[in-house]
C-alpha cells in the first residue's frame, strides 16, 4: 500500500513487524486458504482517515485486519483459539468487526488475558 514510503518505518516499528509476521504466517498456514489483508500498518493520518482508535495497534505495526465478508475466517478463528494463543495473537470479537477480522500481537488495553475481546482498540 506504500504507506511505509510516506511514513517510513522506524527501527521500533520494523522490530514490531518482524515480531508480528511470523505469528500471522503460522495462522495463515494453518488456515490453509488465501487471506486478504485489508489493513496493516497505519501511520497516524491513515489511521485517522480509517476511523481507527487513537491508540490503535495498527499505528505500531502490531495489528492486522483481514477481509472476512462471509465470516468464514472469523468462525475458523473462534474454533482455533488455542492456536491463536500459541501464536501469541489476540482476536477482537468477530461480532464487533463485521466484514473483517482483527488480530494483534499485544494484549488489548483492557488487559484481558483471553484471546478475544471487544473494546474498539483497532
């Protein structure tokens, strides 16, 4: 999406991305079907235009949204929470993200220890 050209990654953002990608790739491999990223790194201006939360983990390369128009990937995630936990990923409640699935590599701001939450921290 060329966002990194307009807002280059700092060393911290690059490190966060290097941490996130293997986790996501594990899930993508286990899911076994193509997934379309609808939102990844969002510099502040992109985040604001997308209506993202002010403290969104997308700002720090610690979150990704996958398009999920029919809810298939969300259902799979809910059936595989133990795999998400092993990958070190948190899932926002699919009921709160109609049409997409939000995964992130850090615990939600609520401090929830479970893999699923709903607090609009996108």
